[in-house]
């Protein structure tokens, strides 16, 4: 299932996304998705993003 999310960026944030185009993805959407996934991976590895058993049951 695909979800579309509207994101508002400052000019400076958009410049950063533009500079990463071609390195982290071919479109703004790919770059943002890959930045988010890298951030999420980092947080998960640090143990900051763990579901409690009750939260896991809600999503199952």
C-alpha cells in the first residue's frame, strides 16, 4: 500500500534535498524517503524506537 504525505520545507531544507538528489535518490520524494529511512534506522539501532507489546498488538 502506498501513502502520499505532504511535507513543508524551508528554502534551506529544500536546498539540502536538492543537493542530495542523484546521491540519495532521483527525485525529491526518493531523497526524503531515504533520509527518513536512514534516520529511522539510526534511531532503531540506538534503541530509541521500540514498540511496547501493547503497541505491537494494536498494529497487528
